[in-house]
């Protein structure tokens, strides 16, 4: 089994866990503050991961190039904007549509990585990506009563446009991360990915923190005063992001994004066996489609 497969599964698990904690913080922190703590407290954890790996591997830290820093900045900004657009989608009436369209990031990442990085995929892999996206849409819209025609008409709604924008932001972030590791040219790919993680998180902290210092100084203070609970969000974010960065460095972005859709089944299974919530037929169908899509991608990429 390629290393990127279990690493991506761990990344999706960390992301599900981090999202649950971050959602709990949303009751006490603003949207901007909840986003800032994700990057702010991820920096020391990411730095610890980088230095620990360097000590174990004995590899030399790479020298950053202008192209590497630019790619990290683009990826970091795209992720910040994607997260903001997703939150905006939640604020509109039809938030289910916004969420569903945001999950098209796997298809958008496949197109962008093909156009910008030359990462070609086999036809069956494209089929697997499409099947996986259909599964995610089924899970996102389960119980909403949205038929294909209704969903198509909803494409022009603000929630859908924000969702598509969020998916684009996440797709650009993945491509930017891959471009950063390529530009860095580190002899040790994992070390290069962890180095890119630290640089990206620092840039994200400066971007989001600078914006909040300008527009929401009270929220900036809350980010520091809530460190006891916020630090856990940052730690999980750093762990998950480290796995994402390593996976992007080892495999095509589209494949990683497609396998990363197991975040949806993780959330579904968590709600079933931990919260004792019942499963609907649409949930089972969506789960089956995601699994089939992942299998197609893994077997025929």
C-alpha cells in the first residue's frame, strides 16, 4: 500500500475531530477568531513535528526559494478564503446546497492539477472521482428533498455560489501546497512537506491575524485568552495538515482529495455509534458511493 493512502486516512480523521472541537468553540468565539486559532496554535505544533522529524531522519532543512514562499502564500490564502466562503454558505437559507457544492473540490482539484501541474489521471480514476462526488452530494443533501432539477436551479443561489467558491479555494490550496513542495526541491519529501506546513501556517496567522487586528481587535484578544481550549484545535489542525501536506507531496492532488472524502463517512459513523443517531437509506447509499469511488481511484490511478 502506498504511504500516502494511510496518511490521507489519518488526515481525514484528524480533520473530523478538529472540526468537532472548532464547532464547539464557535459558541464562544467569532467566526474570524475560530479560524485564527486554527492557524495560530498550529504553528508551534507544526514546528515541533518538523524538528522532531529532522532529528530522527538527520536530514538538512531545505532553503526556501521565492517560488516556494509564493506558493505557500497562495495556498494559505486560498484555504483562508475557502473557509470563509464555506461559512458564508452556511449563513444563507439553503446551506445544504452550499455544503454540497463545496464538496466538488475533488473535481476542481483534478482539473487544476492537470492544467497547472500536468498531473494526468487514467479515465477510470476520473470515473472514481465522479462517483465519489456523487456520494458526497448524496450525504450532504440526504433528507433535504432536493431533486436533480431543483439542485440545478439552485446553482445560481448565493449559497451555491459560495459553496463553489469554497471548493475552488480548497482545490487551489491543494495545488498550491503541491507546487510549494515541488519548488522547494527537498531531498527528503516528508521533511519538505513539514517545512511547507510551518511556513504556510505562519503566513496564514499573519494574514488572518493582521486582518483581525484591523477589523476585529476584540476577537484577536479572544484568540489568546482562550488558549486552553483553542490550543487543542491548533494541535489537531497541525496534525491533520501535516498529513495532508505529506500526502500532496507523495501523490497527485486529485487522488488525495478523493480519498479525503472519507471524512464524510467518518462523520456519519461518529454520529451513528457515538451519538446514537439513526442512519437513513440515503446515508447508506452515499457511503457506498464514496467507498466505490475511492476503490476505483486506488485501483486504477
